[in-house]
DNA sequence: TTCAATATTCTTGTATACAAGAGATTTGAC
DNA sequence: GTCAAATCTCTTGTATACAAGAATATTGAA
């Protein structure tokens, strides 16, 4: 076992660029210069271009024929659409997890909730984001549907820069924590509908949060690059 | 406009291999020989490998470091998982379409239903598959969520070989057509819940269909390649 | 000065060359 | 005859070379 733990440069490059993208290192419309990046990573253009293909297929960047690879932040409408799908995927995970979650998973989930709250108390937002991410990933796994878990994780990753931006608005974190606890309670009661509804609510962009997102969106996305 | 209608060989290759995969041209576990395929397509390995990266990211094949590109049919469990997600995505599309579908779209959807029935009457199964596919794609579009539509289409494509296999079992087509009509009726009544429920039912692998799928699965997937 | 046509440069897309690991084959020992 | 070790071949992974299309700069005319 433990196959394909590739020493392939292309894979490494892919991960590094992916990281750069989801941490919002590139501006909207920015072109990723092949030769510059290849130089920067100390490799040739070949593995870099392979990484581009992979990233493009995942939707993290856009390839335009004979023009290059571009970062294309979703416009506001598409961002809302993506969160809408994310909300349903999370709801689906929660629904299934409520029936299938085991004790070990419940302990893990409970622990991340506490770690989140501790991070908030300390004002350690990096740690909060990490634990929050873990919470959601544990939930995906607990769904018992490995394909669903992968797809959810994929979209979750793709939304990373915008979720971060969204949570920045104050007053959101305590509410978010209450929802985490509500999810936990629903799982404990094996209540699929409650788990699904809570998670849909937790992720969806509705009411006040719609305005929050719209406001913060302006601060990030529209800075067009040369 | 009309950008990126790439004259890129890599894109062409990608589509051709994708087509070969979804039409079930490769056996499970089969390795895609780079030089052989390159020769076959009359190109070098470079665009071929880029196509591989793209296909791998879409889940249509698996890359193993220093071993090559392999066709890995989902095992039975994963296949059921995938249909489970597909069912939810379709339900989601139907739910939204019930509120948002316009008259032109209703006409188009109605037309594909009739074309499907005509194809069945003629015993033209190829035409049936084509129109059935159109029906579902129209539904995705009618959801009004373009991101959702793309994701649904993506998974739909990935499931293509297995859906085909699944529908082959006799007695299924008339039932399938009744469900299409039920979806149409729900859209006409602007009844989101009915549309969602019908589509979930239409796609989900449950009851009798579970056995049908399992039986036919054995005929396709397990033929391991050298 | 401004616009357009042309020339030039730059970047992408593809092919080829080369390096290194995986798999197959052969050889040798028991 | 069977198993294991070493060799050899074949395939992948990466780098480089080359071709062609975009983008940019330049030149000329109005």
C-alpha cells in the first residue's frame, strides 16, 4: 500500500499553487506567468503546465488558449451559487451522519468544537479557522459516503478564501459556534432532519449574511490585476 | 467573446479520451499507454500527459506515480455513493427549477420527453440515451444556478457508463418515462418539493434497482485488464 | 498628435531529448 | 525445478528546443 505518494514535482507544484490560490495570494484576473513561476519553484515549465491542467479541472484557475492561466474569482452571483451548493452538500452530510456517526467520530467532533471555542476565547483566529475546517471535514467523513465526503471537501477548499473573508465580520463567530453545538446535538439525538437543517442554515448565505458577504466581497474580489 | 475555443491539441485529446472512457472503452484497471495513445492520435506525449492531468482531476482516471494512468472503475459501494449524490443534485436542480423555469425551457423539456418516448417506440436506444441526457441537462440549466448545473453535468458525465448499463435492464424505460412526465408536471405546478422528490426517486438506487444495478455491474466492471 | 499598419518581442503550445525508477528477464545457487 | 539476485529494458517524469500565435512597440501617414 501507500502507493502513489508521488515524488512527482508536478504534484508538489500543484499543491503549492493551490495553497497560494486558496490563501488569496492572487488577484482576480491575474495571469500566472509560466516562466516566472517555473523559475521561482526551480523547475521547468513542463510540470508546471501539468499542474495548471489539474488546477483548471478543479476550477481553481482558468486556461485560455494561447493566452495562459488566469485566476478568475467567481463573481458575486456565482459565489452565492457555490455557497448554495455547499449548503446542500453539508446538509446531506449531516443528514447521513446523524444515522451513521460512531462514538469515536462524535468525540473528535466534540473536541474540535471545544478547540474552536478556546481559540475564540484566546483570539487566535488562525487556530479557529483550522479547527473549524477540521469540524467540517470530520462531518464529511461521518456521512459514511466517501464520494460525498471528497466532493464536499473539494468545494470547501475552493470556497476557502471567501469563507475566511465572510467570517471576518464581527458578531458572526459566536453564532457560528452555537450552530456547531446544534449540529452536535442533532447528531447525538440521531436526528437527520435537524442536522441537515442546521447545517444548511449554517452554511447558506441568507438574510443578514448576504449583506455581510456582499460588503466584504467588494474588498477582495474586484481588484483587477494587470 | 468566443474566447478559448482552443485549437489546443491537449483539449482535443482530453475530449477524445474522455469520450472513450465514458463509452466504456477501457477495462477496469487498464493502463493508458502514453506512447501508444500518442502514436494513435498522431501527437507527442506532452499534450497527452496534460490531458491525463485534467482527466485525473475530474476523477475519470487515476495517476500513480511512476506507474502511469489507470482506469479505475468505482467499486460497487462507491458507485452507489455516487448515484446517491447524483440523486441529491438532481433533486436540488428540480427544486429550484420548479420556481425558476421559464416557458421556453418548459417547451424544450416537454419536447425531449416526447422525443424520448418516440425513440422508445421506434426501439432506437441511442436516440433515447441522447434525448434522456438532454432532458437532464435542460433540468440542470433550469435550476437557475449555473454552478450547480455544471457540477451536476460533471457527475452525470462521470456516471454515464453505469447509467447506460443500468437502463439496459428491461421494464425500466416505461417507468423512467413516467417519472419524466411527473417531473414535468411538478415543474408546471411550480411544486418544488414534488419535483425534488420525483427526481431523487428517479435517480436513486433503491429497492429493485439496487439489485438490477448489482447484477449488471458484474458484467462490466470486474473484467480486470492486464 | 492620432490612428493604423507593420515589425518585433514575448508567451504559449508541442515535440524531442534525456534521466531515473519500475518491471521484466535472465542467470545463478540451492 | 524453484527461488532470489542482478541485469536489462521499458515507461514515466522532467528539461530543453522549436514553432506559431498574441501582445507590444514602432513607424509612417493624415
